[in-house]
C-alpha cells in the first residue's frame, strides 16, 4: 500500500520541493494551502489540494496519513506585521489541528519551525540548547512567539499521546521557486531581482547584521533524512549553515555576480531585527549524517539562472 502524506503550506517554496521528493518516492500527497502567500500554483496536478487556511481544514480529521509535514505559516515580516492574528492562527490553531490528525493517524509529525525562535541571539553559531532572546510583546512576537508555542504544543502531544514529533529549525533557505519580490522575508531573491532589473538594492539599516543561507536542495535532503531516521524521533534540529555573511556584503556579492550597475540604498532598520544569525548544525550532522553541500556562490548562481529564465519567459 502506498504511503500517504499531508503537507500544510505545500504550495509554498519549501513545500513544493518536498512534495517533488515525496512523489518521486511513490507517496500519495494531499496539500492544504489557502494560497494567500503564493503568486502562482506550484503543486503538481496529480496532488490533491484543499484550498483553505490550515486552521479551517477540519474535514482532514476523518482522513488517515502516514506522515504529516506542517509548513503552513506567514514568514514574511512585511506580511505578518499586517496580519498578526492570521499569523498566530496558523501557528496555534493550525498546529493543533495537524497534531490531532497525526494523533488519530499514528503518523510521523514533522514541524517546520524557524530560526526566529532564537530571537536576537547572544550565542552564534546558535545551538539548539540556546533558549532564545525573544520579546514576547514585540512587533515580531506574533510570529516568533507563536512558532515557539507551536513547538511547545508539539512536545505536549508527544508527551501526552506519544505522537512521533520531529521539529526542524531552518535557517534562511533560498533557491528556485522562492518569490523574487522577497515577500517571504528572504533577502536573496529580492536582491537578485533588483540587480537583474537595474534597480537599487534596498538594505534595511546599516547592513551589518549577519545571516547564514542554505540552498534548498540541502534543506530537502536534511528534511527527508529527518523524516525517515528512526533515531530522530523527538529530536529538535537546526537545519542550516554556520557560514555568516553581512547583508551589505551579500548585496555587494550579488551585484558583482550579476554584473549589475545597481547601487545600494539604505532604508530604515527593521524593528527588533536580529543582529547576528548562523546555525550550529552539529546535531543534524551527527544524527542525520548530513551537512550542506552547496556553497553560497553556487546557490546564488543557480538562483540567478532560474530568475533570468523567468524574466526571459515573461513570468515575472
């Protein structure tokens, strides 16, 4: 009998790639996604799609699955600052619903959390043992704190009902299919799109804040290993790179690699924007026998090629 997988937020950047992996492994996939953060459909036609917010998809309680991957979220600061309650709903009510389906199905539940749970960290690279530095009342708390709550909820289901819970914290994943306008809060596609169109690259604040970036294929490989590794039951893992780069240096690198004449302009800094962020992925390396394989430059080149092709075909 074919395995069955439910993916919330499956039309998004990460979801669509993990669905490709699932289909390639002969798994039947059902997606719940309201398409509210998407510009176009990215789910293959053979996938069943329930188009509604994850928190409203209660009919799925009557269905049974082998795997549940909960990716649905509103990860863009521009978006969640405008929609704080909807942001909380998917991380609170939506997570509770997906966990209830996992309990009834006796399914493996993999939750895609975020590096944002660490807030503005005092330790970099950040290990999973670091509990974070998050303002529970700040403008970003609707996302940061509701993601932290989702993790607590998942662990409560694990301890109370014995649900097979696995929690990953991705760090700035990028690559083809990500929205080029940076709507997802991803600076790389926005910078590339601005550079290719000759527009100024917009840097929030002084640009000295650091991030680490992971190409999507490395994320897919880590997530797939995490899903199937027997010893990973109950684990909480960073999935990311330890290689830090400042945002201003990233902008300069993209201008150089695209051959653009774009300038760099500075806008107001984002409120409560973390100063540094990079992953300590030692646990993932040990448990999953995984490490990032794609360098930042290679990932940038592949993302640039994808965006150039979209522009040439008038799809932007």
